[in-house]
């Protein structure tokens, strides 16, 4: 174990930190975090749309849902070049780059739009990887011409006029190239890029993919590396997965869990998996708060209790779990046991339903969020309580006791020395 921890500390963690702080990873992560308010608002509209199944309303919540969650790819295409120019300190061209990214994405979507116009599905979650692709291309072109100017430094031309002319070249290169490729040559860039990333979406909705990503989130988080660094990969997949589930349910045909996706934000954070945050740390906080004998863990438990109820676990992770071999192991186990049980009781034995609405208000306390996300399923709420309290408690308890006893011994030794 000591050798393994040494390898994690000296080799694996530094490499993961480099990945997490990579220039492009940081830009994509920031972009994903910036669109989260629109996704959260869209999820509330989606929940509101459920009311329409029982009450006749003079309007439909699906309309504002379509103008929030249904347009997130447009926001990605806009924000990614903007964030790139911010990081590169090309602030004079950041807005122009953002607008170019938006138009470049729309041009790539043209074969997919047809008669749908702004209601096209490609503007929603299904087009996020394509938006990221066009955003990166636009960013690279604007980065290449970041210091280019048609005018000399001592030119008498006003700055805003110089910026107009200097922006023409990168905009023209991008838009004219896409026009030739997409319109003249008839190449469906949207379909090509989407097909490249399609295996990733399918893979994370299989048992190995679902378990691997759940474990990876717990694994890197136990070393103090936030799971948000994976947002560039997970957010587009989760968003596309839940939209696919919603579409299946809205089609009005019979379906089963086998037809639905499991790798969604709603299922992981609001239904049955991460009560208290990544790693299902709610029960660890309860054990610390009410059963710890050491002053250290009892005090930490009390401080972490309210955040844990709201599914915020940074205090307990960085206060007790990160780089603590005794508590890192159960967190890894949570990343294996929970997704495996969830797969069994959704795909193999369909005890609980997979979500068919988008509800990503992850700070809503369990099992309230479970009740809403499962559309009132009492069975799912009971399952969540059993998994996140009973099963999680059994996993955390023995490791908690070992660490608590160690803390008691350390406090006794400190008292003796004083």
C-alpha cells in the first residue's frame, strides 16, 4: 500500500494535475461551467413540463426549455473562442472571435437544419461536441492572426477601424473555407464530427464505461483533483444522454430501461448515486458528526453537515479524505459498488426507472431531488435511501473507525506531551 501511495503521489497525481491545468482542458472546462446556469434553468423548465401531463396550461414549459437547454451548443460555440482569446490576452478580438464561432457552428449545422430553423436539434445538447470542434478551429485561426495587422504601429488610422480590417482576414478564412467545404462541396461536417464522438457517448452508457467514469471521478477526487476537470468530456455526453431519454419518453411509444441512457447528470447527482457529493460522502459526515470519538472528526463532521445535506462535499474531501489512504480506499469502492448496483437494478432487474426528465439541481437535498427526478417514484426513493445510507454506511464505517481510532490516539499523545 505504501508503494502504491508513493506512486500515486509522485507519478500519477502530478500527471493528472498537468492534464487538469492543460490550456485547452481549462478552456473547455470553463466553457462547460459557464453554460451550467442555462442547463440548470432548462432542467427546471423540464420539471415544469411534467405538470402538463396532469394539468391543462395556457402555455408549454417545453418552449423555454427549448430556448435554454435546447440551445446550449450555440452557447458553447460562442463562449469557447471568447475564453480562448481571454486566456491568450487577445481581448480586442474576443467578441469578434465569439461571433465568428457562433456563425461557423451554424454554417456547419446547415445540412442538419433543413426546415427546422432555430428549432433544429443540432443546436441543443446533441451538437455540443461539434460546437467544441468549431470553437477550437476558430480559436486556432484567431490565435494565429492575433498579432497580425494590416497597419503599422504609428498609423493614424483609428483603433476601431484597424480592428475592423484586421478581423476581416481570420473571419474570411474561417467562413469562406467552411462555405466551400459545407455548401459547395456538400460535406456534412456536423455528421462527421458527431460520428467521431458517437462511440464516446455510447461507451459511457455501457456498464464498463459507466463504471470507469464513476470510479475515475472518485479516484482523482480522492487526490484533491476536482471532478470538474472531466467536464469537457462528461457534460456533452450527459446532456445528450438525458435529451435522448426525454425524446424517447415524449415519443409516446412503449419503452423500457434498456432503451434509456444511464450516464446522465440527473441520475448521478439527483437520484440514487452521489448523496452528499461525488463518492456518496453523506454517511461519512453523519458518522463523523454523531459517532466519532475524536474531537477532530467530530468537529469536522459538524462543520460539514449542512454542506453535505446540500450535496457539497469539498469540506469533508479536503478536510479528511484527500491523500488519506484510510479514507481514499472506501471512496474508490463507492465508485465501483454504486454504479454496479445501479446498473443491476435498472438494466438487469428493472427495479427503479431511469430519468426521462432533466433535473440537474444537484444541491437539492436527497431524497427530495430523488422524488422529483424520478417523477414521484417511492420505490426509487427507498432504493436511494438504502444505497446511499445503508450500503454507503457499511462501506464507510470500518474505514471511519480505523481513522477515528488513529485520531483518538494522536490526540491522546498530544495531550500527554502537553
